[in-house]
């Protein structure tokens, strides 16, 4: 698989392809990076900087819009994830972090419609429990694993696990389990709140 150099932006988040992320750029090295990306219309990469260090796999980004610039060079950007990559070698000789990377491709396989339907059902249940509203049917039909997971705060470990998978069917299985687990946590919270309202006593009847 061909390799290339990519500017890297370590962050405490995991970004998915197709997902938007606003960024506030204030450090000089990242001002330099983003100005170069804007001038040359090129991608940069977001990699999760975890407590254990920089992760191997990240998501390339493009800058969709410059929302604001200040006189001192700071800028607010709206970025969009494009495609996953793996860092093969980090480079420290430039004005900003960078690395030699290879882009990652999914396995060539059809999406299992049953897996997609189960993921949509689990996601819909979670949305209903969390918001008391059904997700828009047309919008839901367009969502894959990345799109659904991007709207739920699973924490970076779970999201990194999703980004590391090279199969949409595998991602659908994972998000379905995560959605079910999130619903179970909401059930536990509801039961705990009910016990608190009843001072720990079990109520029978109205």
C-alpha cells in the first residue's frame, strides 16, 4: 500500500470519516500546519492522544470552512473526517507534527442488511430512551456505523476500537453491542432514581 507524509494533529478525541469537528487553532505550530493545508488544499490527520500515548490509527481531515480568523493568526475551523490511516513513522523535523502514513481500506464485502437493520433498531431505541423522540427515518436510513456512533458519547476507547476495524459489518456488530449496553445503563440509572425517590423502599401499586 502506498505511503505519504501527513501533518498530524494529536487530540483527546477520535474522529470518524464523514464526521464534522470544529477546531480552535491557537498554537503557532498548528497555525503553520493549518495555513499550509489551506494554501495547498491538503489533508491533515487527527490521532487520539490517549493516556497511553499517541494511537497508531487516525482519521484524515479536510478543512470545510474557516469560521473566523483573528489578527494574531488564531482561527476557528470546521473540519470533516475523510478516511482512516495508520501512522508508520513519526517525523519531528518539521515546524509541526507529521508522520509517514498509509491509508486503510475496508475489506471488500457487501454490507449485511440484517446487521444494518439490527444496528438501526438498537440506535433508534437508544435515541428514544435518551431524547423521548424517534430518529428521523430518512436520516437514519443513510447512517452507517460511523454516522450512528458519532452522535453517541461512548468514550474514546470504544470509538478507537470502531475506527480500528476494517469491516463495516464488524463495525455494525460493535455499535449494536454498544447501543444495547448504553440502553442497559439508562435502565440502571432509571431504577436508581426510582429507588432514591422511594427512599429505598419497594412500592406496590400506585
